[in-house]
C-alpha cells in the first residue's frame, strides 16, 4: 500500500501552507509511490479555540461562545475561498453548515451549563472535519484526484470520550474497505485525524495530539510502506529548542527510543504514534512541510546511536511526586498490588516508580484525581505530594552497551538536587526527577556533556 501522510496544524495553518501541502502530495505521487492517504489536523490554533468555546458554554457564556465561533467561521471561509476554484461554493457551504450545527450544539450546552466528555468531543471534532474537507477540495481543484472520507466512518473506538482507544480489528476492516479502492484508482483519500466514532456512531476523539495516532492507526491498518508526519520542524531534535539553543537533528532512531522520547515530552511526536507502527514494523518519518527537501528523522526497528553518545534528551514538566510510606505493609504480600490498584481505579497513569525498604515514590502528570488518590492511599499508608517537579529523560540505545554513560549523565548534574533517579531494565533510558525550576540548567548541562 502507498504511504500515509499526516499534516499537522501548522502544515494547514493558512492558504500558503495548504499550497505547500498540495505540492508535497504531488511530489509523492510523481515519485511512483501511488496515491497516498492524507491525514490532516485542524488549522493551527483551532482546537485551542474550540476548547475555549466549550469552556465558555460550560460557564453559560453563550453569546461569547457564539462570537468565537463566528470568528472561526470567517477564518475557515477565507481559507477555503483562497485555495479552491471550481468547488468554492460547495465547500464554503459545507463549512458554514458544519459550524451552524456546532452553534446550535454550543447554545444548548450554554443553557445547560454542562459539557460532558461526549459533548466536548462533538465540539472539538469540527476542527478536523472542516480542515479535511477544505484540503480535499483544494487538492481536487488543483488537478489532484482526491476524495474526502469522514474519519468517523472508519476509525472505530471505545466510549472513553476525550481519550478514546481504537478498535483495531474493526478499524482495519473499514480502512481497507474505504481507502483501498481509492488507492487502486489513483485517488488521494483525505481524512481528518484525531477523531473517530464509537460502534454506535457517537463522535469520539483520541485526545490532544491524536492526529499522529490516527495516521499510525490507518498506516498499520493498510500495511502502509511508510507513515510520514509532516510538521514545522526538521525532525526529532536532541533536545527541546525552547530550552536548549541550537539542538541537533537526530537522523535516525529506534522505535523504542522514539517511544521513550515521545512519552517523556518530545513534542514533535504523539506518545501513542509508535505503537501501531511497531506492530507492523512500518517506518515513521518526521518531515518539515516548510522544507520538504530535508531528509528529516526516520524511526525504524533499529536506531543509530553514535558510540559514547545519547540519542536525545526530553523533559516532562508540571509533574507531581507522590511518596507512599508504610513500615507495616511495604514488604507484606500484595502491598504493591493494592497501591497500584488505587491509580488504576482513578485512571491515572504513573510515569516513574522508585522503591526503598519502607517507601514507594511515583510521579504523575495528571492531577485531576490527585486528592481522591491520596485519600485512598491513606487507608493503608502515609502519602504526601510534592508539586512543581519535572522529569528529564536521557535516551539512547548506547546505554545498553556503554556502562560509562550512566555515570557521565549523573556527573553532569552534580550540584543539581535530584529527587529520584531511575534506569529501566531495558537500559535505553535514564530518568531524573527534579524541581521544575532546575530543568533549564539541567538540560543544558546534559546537552553540553553529550552533544
């Protein structure tokens, strides 16, 4: 099957960006790879605007929500008008109709002053639905055979609204039925990322950043030759450029390295993206839509860490450390099971875990249910929280073969107070938990040491 190409919000931000997208798709077709499946995010900053609209509705601010939606209508109509010719009237009408339905929904939500997760998904989904319609029309009007596919008819999920999980078997069957005939006749399928629907047809979303995940799900479903993630940076970098000036490009890394970096804060890739690609051993490439001639970063089964070096450093900020202590029960059978059942009960993921003879420390970045978690832990242990912490994750396949790297990393952070230090059994990463205020200094020190 041909490639799956995902274009993020900055790659469909305005008419110029969409023109670049069209050129990139044309080049892919001209290369002999066949007609790709194109997955698009909402226009840049639109999802944030829709989140704000949902909040206004929940606050009962119906008029302010409607005003914000009118501004979004105007922006989308302006973009659609600029990038289309023959289909202009039709696509503008479709855009207006999608937003008219949303205005009605938001008005009802504002009256109720309640936005359930299901309703929130219905609001946020409009960004991807409208952007994908515009891109499909623009491609067709530029002479590229293209057809819009409603993602909700293909990507089937569970009912965990705002963070839905895909039903891979049903999605695979629907993806092949929807996309394969189009590819066979040389037609580009254009579909919105981030959104799907439950088996009952209720709109759902995969969570913020989920367009990457959508692309990987479709790629795995179709046994694609490659999954391309088009964004506004040249690829995966050795560190976050907002913290470390002039980081280097990582030309190649392994699936395992990419998963660690994405999970621990590398913004260029959604943490779940790698999972479907790994299952089918499909390479993932991160590319810059503003500089399409650049090679970007390739993520495959094998990485290419230089001897004596790490691959990259990532950080996750605004983390909370929870210390659980029990001199009575820590070594007792079932204590850890009971402890982690609390986090499972409140659907809160744990990032880092360290243990000692009488205590367990864990980190979480989702604090929505923190008070309830601590209350439940108090039933069998003492528990305390420390906020405004962060995780730095140093990743590299070389950690498995070069035991000196761990020592160099720890030494690089001397005089920086470290709350927790952990190295997983896979020996691909070292995680440091420290005060959030110390992150810039620590990142700079590590980057200077290894890069």
